[in-house]
C-alpha cells in the first residue's frame, strides 16, 4: 500500500484515449485532490485483439512517449494487462486508492466497460470519477430545441458553436506515486508501413507547424490530394496526444479557420451520432437501406482484394489504397472516392471497407470511420445520399490535377506525365505493368442507381 507522509492514500489516473500530460481535465482533477497520483494504462485484451498492427504500433509508441514524459517529471507509467474491471480494482487495492479518475468514453464498448469498472469499484468501497471527454463538446451535450439529437451536420455545427467549449486546461503540479508495472507493449508496424512519431511532443510540433503555414489557404487547398494541405491531426486526436480544445483555441474567424473548425466538428458530430445510435457502428443508420442489394461470393471477393491491394485499374483509387498501406493514413477526399468505388462501383457492403480501414488506419476511430463510410455509402447522415457516385477519373483530374499524387504511390505509372496518368488505358505502352480497369464506371454507376430504385421506387441522378 502506498501512502504519502501523512498516511493519505494516492489516487489513480487511468489513461486511455488521452495519452498526454497537457490540457488533460482528468489529470487536473486528480491533482486537485492534493494527493499523489498513480498513472496507469490497462491493455484491454478485447481492444488489443480488434486492433490491427498499425494501431497496435501507434499505441506502443504513444505509451512509450507518455512513460518518457512521466519519468521526466518524476513518475512512471504503470501498465497492466487484463479486463479493466479486474485490473483497475486490483491496482486501487494495491496502492490503497479509494478514487480513480478517468476521461469519459462515449463509444458503445467504452460506456459498457466503464459501467462494469464503476460497479466493481463501488462494490469495493471505491469510486470512479469520469472527468471531461476526448471532445471539445461531449456527445449528447448538443441537441435540438425539442431535446432530440441532430442527424444533419450543419445544424449540429451551429448548435456546437453556440454551446462552446472551455479553454485549454493548465498543466497542474503533480506528485506521482509508483506501483509494480508490466512492460509497455513493443509492437511494430508492418514492414512496408511508415508511421510518423506518435507522441504528445510531436503532436504539438505538428500543430504548431500547420498553424503557422498550413491554415492560410486551407479552404481552397484542403481537398488537393497532391498537396500537403491538411493538418493530419486525426491520429493525434484519436490517441489523445492533443485535445481538440488546444486546436480550437488557436482559431480565429477567417474563412480558412472556420473551415478547419468545421472539420474538427465533423469528428464530434460523428461521435454524437454514435452516442445516440450505438448500433450504427455495425448497421445502417438509415434502416430503409437494409434492402439495398449488394454482391457476395467469389467474384465479390476477387474485386474486394483488387480494391484493398490498390489494383483496380483506376489510378486515383489505387493510389489511395496504396497510401493506406504505406502510411496508415489516407487523404480525406481520397477516402470518400475509394469508399464510393467499393460501395457503388463494386456493389459491396460498406462494412467490409470500414473493417479494412480500421485494420490499417493509424487514426482508426470507430465513430469517424464507420460514419464516414456510411456518409459515402448513403446509409448514414448525408442529406443527399446514395445517388452521389464519385467518378474516380474526374475526381483524380480535379484533386490531383498534375498526377503527382498518383505517381507518388503507383510506380508503374511514373512513365506517364501530367494529368494523363489518370487514364493510363489511353497510353498502355507507357504502363505495361499496371492492370486494366476491373469494371466500367459508367455501367456500374447505372447499376447502382437501378439498385437504389429497387429500394426507393425511384433513383435521383446527380453529377458524378
């Protein structure tokens, strides 16, 4: 049992998706007790088993970086492996803590897990304090005037802005307490996948650099896949290496800043949707779309493999899928295009694509990933849903106008200059090793609209 000089037991701080020491509301609350703080991370076998190699590697890096920061300030990260309802209680018993502080979790699994941990602690005469959220505005806090949740982004954004958020939390003075610890997991990314540094220090440096040079022109350039015009802060937010309050506090009222603020809000909107509709992590938010015909069987599996491996014959799609494997990340515009191709050109279930993304994304977040896929698939919150079918050639020509993005990830096409790289079938001698298109987009677009008509009784048309 660990006590301070006056015999007062410490408190436990349970780290999860908040692997930082700055702007950390639960840490501030734990420190405010005036007691020593035991910092712990529990490797949950359920979550570990469902994470791909990329996310496991990110977690390993983030935990090592957090441990380094703690050691610099006189502490050490305590690591335990097992069911949190058992491990958190066991640690509290070991150190004599009667209070455990934690950042709230709003995912379906997280809410159920925390209820189990709270019940186990309560039964043992101890308390779980959920303080703050991984969001500027916690899911469930913004509602319509009649108390119901929002299903459309723009009115949610207005309500979110009106609700507002607190300023970044100051870093408290903390006296850390120790306990026996397991080794931090040492998991490496796949050999062909290169990840950026996963740490709080790197996250703050990336934000500072983007704030200085990337925000200007963000509105006009953020959709350009060939440019480094986005913050790539999604990974840092996913692991809690930085809090969204930290980003929002640096934004002003310009058009560029407002568009970036909207992108932060999209993440919070999807978390809110999942909070109110937990089944939407696996099922269509629009139940009427359950009737949509999708393909299964051997040919569907072959097409899925071609999509996943970046060999569909459509360069903009293939570049995105190869970027996913090379970097564990994909530009947001490209994410929409590759998702549209899988669902509406190949007629496969969005769940297959979403699961593949979760296995490879370094920013894999259940709310953002699943609802981003549902937005593109026309089964989620999009107000102009299924009939929006992205033309993979036109999208490439528009958002990779010189073909630099495609050539970066598809070496077989580096012999084709300029925008011509988006239609390599017009110059087959220059790309002999690149596959022919596995489908004809115009025909599959009409097939997708015909399947929509089966569900709705009519199919609206829209520009590709």
